[in-house]
C-alpha cells in the first residue's frame, strides 16, 4: 500500500508539471507572435507607410497655360556683308599698318605690292610707245609729201596709196603700244590695295615684307552691322518656318540672350545631312563676334491649353501615362491622357483626360510614393505618427 501511494503522488506531480509547461509554452508563443506583429506594423504583417513631407517645389497646381512651340536651333555667326581683298599681282607687301580688329573706311589704302615685273613691263612698253610714235611721225610726214606730189601730178596714184598704207600701219602700231602702256599702268595701280567696304578687318593673312602671289588673299573685311546666324534646319521642319520669326540665342550657358530674326531661307537641301540653311539677322549693336557658335530656341507658334501640368509630374509605365495627385491628404495614382501632337520640348504638358483644373500634382523625382501614403503639405503642422495598436494574445 505504501508503494502504491508513493507512485500515485509521483504520477500526479508529473501530470501537473506537464499541464503547466503546456500553458506556459502557449503564453510564450503568444508573446513572441505579438512582438513579431508589432515589428511588422500590425497583425497582418504589413508595415505602415511613413508620412511624406512635401515642400513647395514638390507640388504644382493643374490649370490653363499658354504653350509656346519651339525648335532647338544652333549655328555660327557670320557677316552677310564682307569682302576678301586680294593682290592681283605678285610682289612684296609693303605699307601695311592696319591689323585685325582695326576699323577701315571704303577706299582707304591698306597696303601696296611692290612688283619688279610690273616696273620692267612699264619700261618696256614705254620704249615701244616711243618707237612707234617716232615711226608714226615719219609716216605722217611721208604721207603729206606724197599727197602733195600726187595732187600736182608728179607721182602716180599707186605711190600715194603706198604712203597712205604706211601711215595706217604706223598709226596702228602706235595705238597698240599706247594701249599696252595703259594696261601696264592700270596693273601698276592695282598694286595699291584699298578697302572695298567700310567695316572691321577680321583677318590679315600677310605680314609686311612677305611675298604675295597672284590672287592671294591679304585682308578679310566684315561689316559688323550685318551679322547673322547661319542655322541648318532639318528639311522636314522647314514648312513650319516663316520669315520674321524670332529665335533667342545664347553664346554660352547662363549668358545673356540675343534675339535673331529669320531673314533668309536658302532654297536648297544638303545632300548628305538633308538640312536647309537659314539665316537669322542679329541686332546692329550686337557684341557677338563673327565665328562664334550660338544655340537657342526658335518660337514657331503658341496655343492655349485648359489643363496643363509640369513635365516633371508626368510618369510613364507599360500601361501608359500617369501622375501622382494629393487627395484627402494622401498620395493617389491617376491615369491621364496627353493631348496628341504635343511639343516634347515644352516644360508644360497639355492633358486631354484624367485631371481637372485646381488639382494638386506631385513633381517628385526619384522614388515614387505609395498609393494612399499620407502626405504633409507645406505650412501644415506635422502629422503625428500613427500608433500601431497592441496585438492581443490568442486565447
């Protein structure tokens, strides 16, 4: 009996320990599940989105705007009125005092070409002229004598005609020599180089004392009041151009803008690049140097759009275009349709469907918000974090 009582007591203790261990393990498991749920953000395991604090630059209001259609243009500055002064004869350049950058007036003497060849030619022509002049004097005297004798019947008519013929030959030789002399003098006058137009010397290709050849360029003169930008335009865009359209150019990024007016369209297309040359006249007081490269925008047309958004607010995925808007203090994703044939270079995008005037769109860059994520508007008090209710242990 004692043994059986001892065994019964021991069995009871074992049962009580097992039951206590089971309930203790269950309570521990419930606490662990509660901790995991709290870390995950709730019972369902989904983490709560933090409040998105917005600045003024992160938002824009949907509304009407005037859209300006533009075309990117770039080209080199050139002078429509310019001249290249060349030496018509070979020789040595002398008398050069003007340099690149100096102003000149039309007809002003810029240099002289010292040509030994021309001086020798004039000397030769002068000798020939004197010789033919002497021969002409003799022929004139002989003709007068023969005419007098013929009139009195002392010589035959044939002799008189021979004297007349000799005179004609002498006269022709003299006239030819005189013409050659005039040509030589004219050539010598061409050795003095004078400015053909008023303007500024943009280039001097010869230094004093250098040898120049026939038709060699010595000076380039431009009229700074006739500057224009030579811009190649794609052939398919030429139909959009109209004389008088204004383009705003810049010499460098952030520099002052210079307006150019479309003044000429050259009616020919480059065979390789398929572009048409256009020219934009610059103001007469423009300080842009010839040869500078300018870039800018040409205004083609403008139109009014009732619903527009900044291009930074527009997003695109495989399903089309969408934007993020603020609704009831939360970010919401909305699908939109862009107006057909909109200018891709314009900072504003016209919207055909999906938005109404007055709506607030987000212009965030980089990571996008979540649909339904709470947002804090500029100037509003900070939104307190949403407290996660404690998880209840399962019974």
